[in-house]
């Protein structure tokens, strides 16, 4: 009894009723239904770490045969060979435990398909030959199917447990031997796993689960939908064992779950725009271009959900869609993605500031300096990476970091801030110091607009989860304070670089925390635009990364969950948002190269 209470308590604590936040579910909460029909019975589910495995048995003579129905009975598929011997082997390997982790339990659910009393009697006798199984503190043999009368449960050896029917009532002596309560899901709902349960069906399911938990029993539904959407729902409802025939898919789903969910108990207030000059034809003096690397609409909406239904960028009224393909590929990378913004030309993947033939392109800073407009570039990543480099360098391959940094010697940009690059050698730094004032921290930059600044701050390369903090916002504020002193106006590009990193790693917490940091800069940019009256703010992305799909969320709890379809970029068009005078130019669906031309149009500059 003590081992039962310990096992149930540990499992129950792992699935506390979170009402929308399945944070603590693991593969131990999976039940391999009809496991014996899998190509590798027992082992497929065991190797994934399942907490419960099912075998149906038929009594044939003195042998217990594993099969679903009489047509499948084959004398070679015995309970011994498929389940008992492998389980005993695992217990031997793990010093008396089914898994290497001694806290992990394993339930073997045995469905009696032939007459209950003789089949169970044969099973009990069979198990006596496996003392390691019957004596293990966290192995549980649970009987279902043609069970004996409940009143006799207590007469069976202590290593035998029973699966009760959720809708039935049992005497106290029987309840002491019932480890789990199961039922046909169709008794409670006709739901097919798509969309959501109706209110009435949900109440019925919730009541059933509550009944089991009030009795301190685990609960499982069979004949239930078995897909990713239903798994989410069953976790939210607090179902202890998720019944599945999809061993590999369900295991991968739960193994990846910590990286696919994010929840925030706190939130920040979005800036309230004044819309005073928004979308007007008034003169544009300054342009702020904010690029969320790898940030598609799903990434933004994940941030919106995590911030309890608020996001600065969603307060921008003028929106469009940018098509992201490069010159030589349906799916772009960052190099041609932001070269399109900086030059108005499509180029090959990996190309930085050059056309598809490798010829240098005229970049925005080169054009704007002719009007004595200064340029600032900020990245929450490597200063030599593709997106920032696209605004100052001309190289056919984004990996040529030393050559990219050397191009700073001929670039007119006023400020470059981000993480340093290993290819920035002392010799190259010495060369660059003839053009820029070099600093290794943001805080060491003084408000001196007469100097050109190159800042290589290690903090910029940290993720938000690693403690970057408000570096991007402070870098933005300092850069604006330097650039706004010039009466001729400025162009500022800030890259939220690490949303892309989170997408490549398929880690939603990484993505969301980076989106929220990026959005705080967006709010500050909108605030500056309102105070200034002559500033156009544009927010977009070079591409989407990860193929993110949002599958669950709760605005009130700041909870969001999703799945990724790839660890690379996708071809999905990305949103474009604009605020301030000239914002009306950025509506509709257009090529990414159009941003360059629209910026020039807003500024009244000819190429």
C-alpha cells in the first residue's frame, strides 16, 4: 500500500491542475494502448520512458498468449517473451527498478480477454516465476478486462492491482486494490479531437476526472481521440494517463514540451499611441527600421499572448505583408533578406550588400549621407552577422566576417552597436579606431554626437534567458540621443537578432522572451515618434524561422504553447507595421525590396 501511495502521489504532483499550463507532464504520463500490436512490443514504449504499457492476453492451455482477438492468437507471442522477460531484464539492470531513475514507476496493464478467474489464476502463477517483478517497489501489475468480482480483489497477492471502471461504485476493500480508474471516453463525449469539447461534454469529463481524484485514483480514458490537439486538452483537464497508439509521436511531443511552452505571471503595459501624425503626408525627417530576425506573425502573437493580450506593435494601424524570397531561393536567409531592405535589390542567399553577380550595391546609408543624414545600427547579436552587415558591407558570403568588418572603413555609418566578432583582430581594431571610437560596453559611450562609435558589448550577445536584460532598449535610447542632435535627421536600424536563434533551436521560451524584448523597443520608438512628430517607424522581419504554429494559449495566464515544423527558415510572408508620417505607404502585399523604395519615398529621396 505504501508503494502505491508513493507512486500515485509522485504522478499526481507531476500533473497538478494548472488550468491551461501543462508544464509538468512527461512521458511517464503516457499509456501505450494496444502496445502488443507495435513492431517492437514493450521495448518501443519502454525506451521512450512510458509510464504505462498495455498487453491483452488469452489463456490457451497453460500458456498466456498476447493478442487483441482470437484471430490474432499465435502460440509464439507469449506474455513471457514479449513482456515479463524484458521487464525482468530491465529490473536486473536497474538494481530493482524498472527505469534507471529509481523514482520512476512502470505500470503493466494486462487486459484479460478470456474468462477472468482462470486467466488471472494462470497469470498469478506465471508471475511467481518472476520475483524481481513482483517484489519491485515501483512495478505495478494492473488487471483490466474480464476481471473477477470486485469483492474478491483483496484475496489476490499484493503484487496484483486492478483497473476500476470510472462509472462504477466499489466497496472500500476493493478500492484499496484499485490503482487506476478507466472508462470509455465516448460515454462522456462524442468529441473527435478537433476544436474543443462542448461545454456540456467538458463538464461531464471534468466530473469524471474529479471523481477519480477525490478517490485518490489515477484516471485514463480509452476510445479517446489520439492527436496533438487532444493531448493538449487532456493535459489541461488533468487526465493522469494519456491513452495513445502513437508511441513515437506522443513521446516526442511530451519530451519537447518544456521547449514548446511559455508562461509569464507578469506583463508590461503597451504604449498608448497618440496617432497624431500617423499615416499623414507630413515631412519625414527620421526613419527607424526595426527588424525582428526570424519574426513572423506566430512569433509576435506568441509574445502578445504571453504578455496577457498586449503588444506595442499591434497598436500600429498601417500593416502589410512582405514576400521574402531571395534571388536564387524560394526560402531566403537573413543576408539577402535584409539586403533587400538596405538596397532595394534581391540577391543570392548568403550575399551581403552585393547583387546576384557579386557587385557592390548602393546601400541606404550611402544614399542618406548625401543628405547629411546619419545612420545608426544596433543588433542584439553579432555586429558582423548578416542583418547589421547588410547596411554597411559588400561581401558575397556572410561568413566572411573579417572582410565584412573591414568594410566599415569605407562605410558612412555613424554608430554600430552589438556583440563583438572573433574575427575583429587587434590589427583590424587598430584600423577601425582611425574611423570610430571603440568601446567594449554600452555604458562607456558618452553622449558625444561628434564621434563615430563602434561598440562591441558582450552583453548584447546574451539571450534574454541568459540575462541580457534591457540592453537593446538602452542601446536604442543612447543611439537616438546621439543621432537626434543632428538637424538633418537620421536613419536607425535595430535588429532583434535572437528571435531567430530561438526559432532555429525550436525553443518557444527563447522566442517569446526575445519578442517581448524587441517589442519594448518598438514601444519606445513609437513614443519617440509621437514626441518628435517627424519620425517614421517601420517594423518587419527578414523571414520567419521555425515554422511556428500556436496550438494552445491563455491570455489571462500569459500562457502559450506551440509546435515547430522545421529548425530552419520558411517561405512565409512576414508582417510589416508602420507608424508615423508616411506609414500609409506600407500597406498591402509587396516584395521585400519595396521597403527600400518606400523608405526613400517617405524621405523624399531619389535613388
